[in-house]
C-alpha cells in the first residue's frame, strides 16, 4: 500500500466517523436547538486553540489564549441568543447590548492582561492575533447557529457543507490524479489549476444535485436553476479562499497542519477552514433574499 493510498483511507475513515456526529448536531432540534450551539462551541474552540498555537511567537508576542477561549464561548452564546431568543421569550434587540458588552469587556480584559502581565514588546501583535482569531474563526463560523435558525436552516447548513467539502475533496484528488499546471500562488504553490477546476465542477454539481434531492423529497425548490449554479460557484470559491487563508497563516507559522486531532486531515481547522467564510456570506445572502 502506497503512502498516498494509506493517507486517503485514513481520511475516509475519519470522515465516516465525524460526518454522522456533525449531521446529528445540525438536524436535531432537541432542547431548543442547543445541539447547534454545542457544535459551534466545540468546533470554534478547537480551531481557535490551533490558531493560537500557530501564532505564538514567544517573547515576540503571543495570543491571550485563556481570555480568547472564554470570549469565544461568550460570542457563541450571544449568537445563539440572537438566533433563538424568541424561544426564551425575549427579542433580538437583546443581542445588540449583549454583543456590545462582550466586545467592551474583552477589550478591557485584553488590555489589562497586556499592561500588567506582559512586556511591552510584542503588545500590538499579541492583541491583534487574539482579536483576529475571535473575529475570523469564532464570529464567522458561529453563523452556523444563525443559519440553523432560518426556515429550512438545517438544509442550508448541509448544502453549504456538502458543496465546500466535496469541492475540497475533488480539488485534492483532482490535483493528485491530473495536476500538471501549478498555480504558483505564494501561499500554496503546489496546488494545481486542474485540482481547483475539478473542485469547482464537483462543487456546482453537488449544489445542483442536492437542490433536486430536496425538491424530490419535499416538493419544493429552494433555489432556481441559474441561482443554483451561481451559488455552487460562489460557495466553492469562498471555500477555496478560506483554505488559502488558513494556508497563509500556517505558512507564516512554518507548519504543515493546524493540529493532529483528526487523523488523515491534521487539525480540526484543516477540516472546517473552507466553511469559515462560506457560512456568514451564505447566511447574509439568504437574509437579503428574504429567507427568515
């Protein structure tokens, strides 16, 4: 068995274990949809921890890990309150004062920690990477909670996940099997145009097929034919952008994988990197479209 074959088998087995758990947390409405909050908290905390490990520069600056992790949980709770507050008897306006309070409290805590526990050298770096991780990873991915709160919300999460995951997988295998022309992107020079094209084609096809599968079982098309193709392209490209963003941060940290928690894939951030930009932008598209 070649190394490539062995690595592929490990990736497949890991996916077969993770996907059912992920789907269960997405589709269930138990306990006022708190499983989606659990899903977002677990994923964002692990990814944020991996990001903080990558960006730790020692004496030159390091993120405030404990504070960042604590506020990551708080941010997820705020997103949940905004999405499902009606189930508890309060309106969405509560979200705004909660969000404002969380931001103000975080800034105060981060500044106090920097001023009284760290040397001045690397202060801007420490504060910057801590805040960026919360915004880029936690705030962005936690839009999975807002997607869940929409009508047919579980479907929207599933279709976005299917498109970006199959786009990423097709790009990986397409690059291995057909990759001849390297993109030469500074952040990821070994990836090929053939791989990206393979991922784009499969991403669009998966969007179209999933849309028709939903229509077959529920007798309703959520997206029109042209809209489906355009969304398939957009979600695939956003997934690629998320992957490249993570690659840039890993390259800056001189590491290959964000962690080792997922056999065959690396870290959890390596698994969900393509969803980080996809979820928020897909959500706001649906809101503009009038989905509620």
